[in-house]
C-alpha cells in the first residue's frame, strides 16, 4: 500500500514538472544571454527561498487535518493551549531571515541588472551596437543609426556583442521584451528608456510586446536573429542597404499609421535624427496661455460629462 502511494506521489510530481517545464521553451527559463541567465538564477533562488515557508505550511495543513480527524480518538485535543516558545521562534525567525536574504538579493540584483548600465566583462563593452527602438500601432521599428538602416518587426544583431537599445514610443505605452535575452522595459512617448543585452550564442529568439496596447497587440511580435559573427552582420547590413527603400519623414508617417500583423520590412538611408524627432515631438511644453486654455477646456469637458452622468442617473431612478 505504501509503495503504491509512493509511486502515485512520484508520478504526480513528474506530471506536474512536465506541465510546468513545457512552458519553459524559448522563455525566461531557457536563457541565451547573460542578463537572461542572471534573471533565471534570481527567479529560482527567490522561489526556493519562499518554498521554505510554503512547503511546511502545505505539509502541516495536511498532517493536522489527518491527525485530528474525527475518527482518530488517540489524538490529544487541547483547546486551552495558547503558547509555545519554540513555535513562536520558528514562525517569526524563519520568515524574518528569508526577508533579509530576499532583500539583500533584491538590492544586489537591482544594481547588477540595471538596464541603463552597460554589461561588464562582455564583448562590445566599450563599443556596443546601438539600436533605436520605436513602438508603433502595432509594430516595432528598429533603427541602426551607425549603419543608417532600419527594419520593421525584425531585429538582427551579432552574437557575442553587447547591444545598447534606446527605446521610445510614437503611440501608447508598450513593453519591449526578448525573454531569452533578458529583461523587459517599457517604451513611452516623449521618454527614452535604455536596455543592454547580449546573445551568448547564434540563434533566432522571439520578441514581443508585454504590455496590452490595443486591438493589434497580439500581432506585435518580432524575431531576433543573432548572427554567428560580425562578418555575417556586416554582410546583412550591406544587403539591406542595396535592396531597400529610404526611410525619410514622409515614409515614416505612412509607416506610423495603424496596421495589424505588419510584415517585415527593411529600409536604407534612414533620415538622420529620425529617432530624436520622434522622441521630441511629445516633449514640447505648451505656453502659459495655451496651458490655461487647455485646462479650461478639460474643466468644461469634465463638467459636461458630469452633468450628463447625473441626468442619466436621475432618469434611471425615475424609471425605477
């Protein structure tokens, strides 16, 4: 009987692990970059520390339910029991120690995995590849300012070289995320966020938006091709330059229009300063008079909306 129960427990654990690990392919638990590997290590460490509390609670709940079941007349029932120094030490000391360890890990990892700071001790530390990222409705634009090319919904980088991303939005807030390479970071209109990543091996990795942004959100996916060498990357750059149309302001305005499941596109001769112009168009501060008029318009709109809501409530009550 015990052997059968043990087999069932082992089988259940294996089944649970199979289900859980099935979602790890191409995700944060299958890292292909230094940042992603550090994130995986942090997740596993934090989870194990929390299980120090979770597992005993679950086990003791089952043990107490079995021990003090109605049919067990041998169990000692002490309704007036109220204090145990040993139990108090365990239930307070262990969680406090876990919080101290988790706090230390959080403080260290916050600084070590700061997305704004270049990665230390990696190729390209002094000369990273710069990629400017713009989230649009509903697509991703990648601008390579040094190479003067751009792509839509496809990111190409050399493996083993650090990439410095400058990220903004020409629409609502979004989230740039390549799970196998590292952390996600938000893209916001009028703001520039930064992210440093590296691919430790060649391959194709999934990237997507991790923040809901409207009807075409599910199509905001892209592939990240990490090429084996700098020579392969340079050859790809030359291929894009030779066979792509220019990306000027007029063409960008067409590209920025809403589209769902936008195909991969490449551009050459990107207009200098395009990323900066996209960023700065949301940074113009209104004059004092314009700001006052804008405030009055918003106040009038709010008052009108409030009056309409009040009238609707009165009508609803009258019908009741």
